[in-house]
């Protein structure tokens, strides 16, 4: 297969990164990639879907990876999977003999092993320069569900209309299901037997990086999980923090112990992000030295500093995000040409064990297998967002009253831009169209 053909198929199928920021996958199919890495780190506590999907569909995923590698001219494929995922590792080993380019890269049970920069270093020894992307070191990273979506597009001409979701926490029967994109959170929760919390709060994604959502929010191409917790749970309280209060608490309590920096995964890989230096600058109100503020652009927002490291319970990540967003709003670009310092020798002793993180967060009671069930799920109504990826949103090409079929394009990719089409996830009638979403009601 030619690279142009593969790129076009992946784009028309609307494939985006299925677990992170939603980068359009066709943009990662690059002839500069000498190594392709499959990201099955799934480093957030309680999430299950990627390891489950790789275990059940190992051959399909590995065969697609090999085709992708040969098409872009890559020399090797590394399956980055945690050694602790024993059944998934065995499933991969059982299929690897059929593929010449694929090897296994076993990962430690640490957080955040799924961060691209950490994953690349763990599997190849390379360090992605600060502010750069993996292709700059000849690497392309795809997560498990993304590759499975590419398999479906190549072999069954199926666009992305469904999403695997782990439903866990305060629910009757934690599970992993595949649901139509655009399905409401409240409908998805019914698949797990309903909510058991008295005053539930819903987190879309993992406890470290997932945002709080409402029952009327919908599943998108980047949704990985719905985590239900009581409104008094420490994870929820941290996510509900107020920026002004967070800053005042930093002014009153930050003792410059440097634990936030000492355990920062990007800092340990030589990136110029030092949360303690930022906290000192932000809480003092001094701006003689702009470096701590500009260096916020190198933060990956993994949340380790405020959810695990800080013994004072302060919020470096949240404050860094606020400042970073402010810089971007003012048009300040990410600094270019910044070189990484040598990887810290102490890095091996400062990796955070996932089990310890999970316990610190008070989540051990929710550590359930959440078994995968691929039985078809139907939805009476879906609201499909036109922007589910990094880049320009799709442009609606249907109107109210139109009848559509599952898999039909309802939003076309914007021309001459990094953009993806979106597709109907159910058969039905269009009941609403606006610049942000298309709503479809099942017949």
C-alpha cells in the first residue's frame, strides 16, 4: 500500500487519537518515522480498555501495525505494554511470530508511563526535545484503540462511530463497553447497572487528568472512561479547586521542599519544567525572571505534583495550567530550540508506582476487572460533536429532517486544514444542527 492511500483511508474514516488529545492519526503517518510504538501503558488508575482490547484483538492490531510500518518505511514496531498486564502480554506473544518487524517493550508499573515522552524513553532510550513532538526523533506513537480503528477502516471500510469505555467507581457493575459516539453519560452509566453514590460526580477519563462532566455530556472519540465518585472524595475536591484560593494557599504554605520537581517525570528526563520554581515565582508575585512562567509550556499536566507529590496538598498543576492558558491566549508560543538536560541519574528511584498512587488517591476499593463486553449497544439519541480532535472542526453537511445511516458522513473535514470528518453513529433523523454538534434521533 502507498502512503498516500493509507493516509487518505485513515482520514476519511475520521480516525483520531483515541485516548489523548485526539490528534488526527493521518498526520502521524510520516515517512520520517523509523520506529512505531503501540501505547498500551494505560497508566491512569482504574482504566482497562486498551489492555483488554489488545488481548482480544491482538492479531488484528499487530497486523495493522506491521502494515503501517511497511507503508511509512519504519524499521521496527515496539509494543509498549506493562509487564503487569500478563494476559495481554501472553496474547501478544502468541501472535508476534507472524510479524517480522514487531518486538515487545515491557514497561514498569509506573505513572505516567503512557505519556509519549516517558514511553519513548522507556522503550527506545531516546528523549524527545522539550517542546517537540515524537517524529522529531523518528518515532510515531499510536494507542491501541486508534490502531484498531485503522484496522476497521482498512479491512471493513468502517469509520469511527463507536468508542470503548471503561465504566467504574461508584457503579453497580463496573465494566468496559463499546458505545455509539454521542451517547449521553447518563445512558452509558445504565450499562454498568446504575450509580451507587448518593451525591455522584462524574469524571470523563482517569482520576489524574479527566475533567468533571455532567450526565448530559456525551461520549467523543477521545473518551476513555467514566469514573463515578462521591462529591466528597479527595479526587473530586482537588478537581473542584478554585484558582484564586489555590494561589493564596501556595503563598501561605509552599515551603519550597521541591518534591513536586523531584518527582516530575518530564523534569527527570531533562525537560526545563520545575514546578517548585514556578510556585515560588507565582506566589511571590515577582516577574523579574520570566523563565519559570515560560517553562510552564513544557508541562504535560500529568497531575503528579498536586495529586501525589505535594505534602501540603497544594495545586502546582492547576496553577501551571492557568498560566499556560494565559500565555497561549496572549499569543506566546512554546519556546523553540530548547535542549534537554541529561536524564537525571536518580530517575530510576523516583518513578511513582501505580499501586501506591492509586492508594494515595483513595481508589483501591474501585480496583475492579471491569470486564470487556463487546455486545452491541443502541442509543435512542446521540449528539455528535463536530470537534473531537486537535485542529479545525468538521463542517456540518446535513440539515434538520435529514435521514442518516450509521457510518454516513455528517460533518466534512475542513479543507486545507488539520481536520477530520465525523460520521453518524446510529440510523435516524437529524433533529438539530449547529456549529458545534449534530443531534440524531433513532427511528
